[in-house]
């Protein structure tokens, strides 16, 4: 759940609230097994989950909700391809408590592929060998030869 952790760290870095006001959790985790070899790694499964971020007693007069929401949208635009998702838009619920504070709940769906790659130090056993989780799903070509059709 790297995307949720990254968004949590980003929201905390905005300094619009104290850490003790903030919580995050996962709901509705679904996993779809893939088992597809992809170069030097295996796409083992895809997980889809609802991430919930809660800010209690958010000081909306000091930090306008529009700024928090704009930061959320721009972070998503920079860090997550949401075009093919069933629910691409985050849902923001703003519950006013008084003239200066509100409880804020942000919910949004994330989708992440989970890859493994052979590794002597890996802690996952699969198909008779050791594997480790890998971050990058793609191999990068360092060179190539271009050949014409008639060669």
C-alpha cells in the first residue's frame, strides 16, 4: 500500500494539522491474482483498496479546505494514474463542528500491482526458489539494434 503511505506522508508534510489529529486506514481490500511473467519479475497480483484519511478538528478558518483539497488533487495528478479506475475521484466529507473547526474525511480508491523478482535474500518462496518484492515493474533497455525489414 505504497500509494496510501505516500499520500499520508504528503498530507502530514502540509503542516495544516497536528499528527495526533490525523489517522488513515484501509477498507475494502480486494486482490486479483495475475501470475504473469514480465521480464525479470512476476506480476503476482493487483490490489484495489479504499484509503480513508481522517482529520479531526481541522482549523478551516486558518487553512482553507479548498487549499487542502487542491493539494490532494495535484498530488494525485502528479503521483497516480487514475484514468482507468472505476472510482477516480476522491470523496471529501466536511463536517463543521463550530465557527473554526471541522472534521474532514477523505476517501479514495487506489490500485497497485505487486511484483516479485528472484532474489537469494528474498523472504518469499515460490516455484522452488526465493523471491523478493520489487518496486519497479519494468526493465529499462540500455541499448538496442534496429534492423530493417529487408535485412
